[in-house]
């Protein structure tokens, strides 16, 4: 573990310039990726959610770097509880599913694990809108290949829209419109 990099994560904040700086370090030094993943996957580390914030930006630029780590990533999906971590991880799932549409990045098992996590985030009554929006978008893409997803997604989005904010309603309306096209 690169101690200086670890200390930078521990002392970081959610401010975008700081996250950009740390993700840039990983992008410039790919040997730091295993350290970043280790912290993001270590739920006992009080800074794991900060590592997830940085991982999101790294994966946005280089989602293919996740490929050798997909087994561990997908196993961890259901264990995240920090809302900041879930937001970032759900966005990484969307990146992975989007890439999978063009180049087969995910195995059937990975796709199943992501689907399960996304549905869990979507139906969590205490979950935040951003994670739900990324989850519904990922499920929409997965549903292009899995027939059973759209009916479930339609039911959930239709029933839950009345319980949520305008932002959720807007995202749900967009997905529902795209499903029926």
C-alpha cells in the first residue's frame, strides 16, 4: 500500500478538485489502482467511501480497468451502506453496463449481481435519488437483453414515483418513456 496515496485519500474531501487530483494520480500511475480498490472494498476502513468517490472518476475514464477486478467488485455491491459510496458504486455499475453494450465486459454472473444490486438500491426506501437514478438507467440497459427486467422496472417506477422527489419522477418518467418506445 502506497502510504502517501492512502493518507491523501484519508485526508480528502468530496470537493471535485480534490477528487480530480487523486483520480488523476491513479490515471497517471495505474499501479495505484489496486491500492484504491483495496480501500474502496475495505468496509472497516473509515475512508472507504472516499475511495469510492475517487474510483468513480477513475472508472469513468477507464472502465476497462475494472475487468480484472469484476469478481471482487460485484461481490461487494450488496455490502455498501454509506450513501456516498452507493452513489459512486451505482454510477460505476452504469459505466460497466454501458461499456458491456458495446464490448462484452461483464459475464452473465456479473450482470446478474449488478442487476440484483440495482434493484435493491432502487427499492430501498431510505436510498438517495442519485443512486436510484443510476440504478434505473443501468437496469434499463440490462433490460435490453433480459426480458423480465422491463416489467419489474415499470412496476417499481410507476408505483414509487408518487413517493419521491421531482428529480426521481423526472428520471423515472424518462426511463418509462424509453421502455415503451
